[in-house]
């Protein structure tokens, strides 16, 4: 394989890797947004569930209070019936005090029932608002979630296809140059092969010696940037024939 053939193969490989990198960037953003959607929906649902639990507790407390009030009133009725049977003044006064105390206690229970009824009404209003809000958010976010999942599926498919193409491109590169390419790519943010233009490296944008620039323009040797070590290529040189078979074609 001539140096020009190697450069073509390396440039092709670089273009594939850059496409894969962009696809990977897009793919990496999706799980974070899916987690965010799940968190938003989870928070709204939990808030609704909390109000529903509070409503259940309030309704239970109201029923218990109503049951207690009913029992206390029945007890007062029995005591009142006994008053007519009591002939001892002291016992009569004692039972009368018990009845009065029970009636006052019942007023407290009635107040508690009223408070619970108001709490129940407030909670029902809050639940209705939260249900309406959740329905709107679910419609929006679940639609977005479905789109993101479809994007993720498409990106996974495209990345798989690009990796298959990459494998074919790797087979065109001599292993020595492939190892060097991988080393530079890992050290230089995924960019191992760069063009030269106007005596400047398009990777680090440093000026290069004119003699080196002229060698790169010919495309007959593989040279690297003396500053960032990226492999150089000159785009027009890649269009030149590099073998007798190409010249004959």
C-alpha cells in the first residue's frame, strides 16, 4: 500500500469515527432526559398519592369522630333517662355534671368533625388540580418519551451500521498505522488525521515549516504535525492516482 493509499484509508476511518462520535453524543443525551422525565412524572404522581393518602386518613378520622359522637350521644341519652330514676340529690347532681361534661366533650368532637370536613374538601380540590396537571404533563412528557425512545433505537441502529462500516475501513489500514492512529485519536480528543491549509495544521492551528508543508502537498509521504502529532493530509492530493492501475484507469 502506498503512502497515499494509507492516507486515504486513514481519512476515511477518521470520517467514520467522527460520525460515530457525533451519534454517540446524541445518544448520551437521551438517557439523561428520559431520567428527567421519569423524575418529573414520579414527583407529580407522588404528590398526588400523598394528597390521596391524606384524604383517606381525613375521611377515616371523620368517620371515627362521627362514630364516637354517636356513641357519646347515646350514652348521654341513657344518663338522662336515669336522672328521672335517681332520688338521691347528690347522685343526681353528680350524674348531671357527667352529662354536662359529656355534652361539652361532644362539642369538641363536632368541631373536629367540621375541621375534618373542611380538610376533606380542601384535599379533594387539591387532588382535582393535581390530577388535571398530571394528565396534561403526562400527555406531553409521555409523547416526548416515546419520541426519545424511537430516537435512541434509531441511533443505536445507525451506530451499529457505522461500526460495521468502520470495521471494513480498519481492514484497509496497515496495523502499524492503525495503532498510531488510535494512539493519537485517544490523546487528541478523537481527531488523529487533519488537513493542512496555508501552511497551518487544522488540528492545533499552528504554523508548520514550509518544507514540511510542501512534502504534505505532494501526498507521497505520511507526515505528522510537529506540535500536536496529528497525521497530515492535503485534500487535493487524495484525488491523485497512487498506483499504476489507477493511472491506467
